């Protein structure tokens, strides 16, 4: 998010809506990703949202034509 759009409550409102919906449907958790260098967001998630960072999960990506073609042949 661009700096001029931060700290306006949009992210908080989105997360609050998502949590309300999750509770309505009986979901027990919400997962999302944050970049490791985004300390401001990470602090917000930890302190305000009571979110826990999970060390045991890794992001995995298949990118580029060669990789996509190889994957399509499995």
C-alpha cells in the first residue's frame, strides 16, 4: 500500500469485516501473508490483531514460462 493511504483505517476495517464473517461461518482462524521487511504491518498484526507469525510455513511460487510448462507436464 502506498504510504499516503496508510493509517486511514482501511486495513483495520477489512480485517474486522473478515473476522466477523469468519465467526459467522464458524471458521476458527484466518491466515494471510506479510513481507518480512514490513515491520510496521508485522507490529500491527502482532499487537493489534494478536496475530502470530508462523515459522513453519514457507511461501512457494512457480514463476516463468519454463517452470509453468514443466509443472503442466506432471
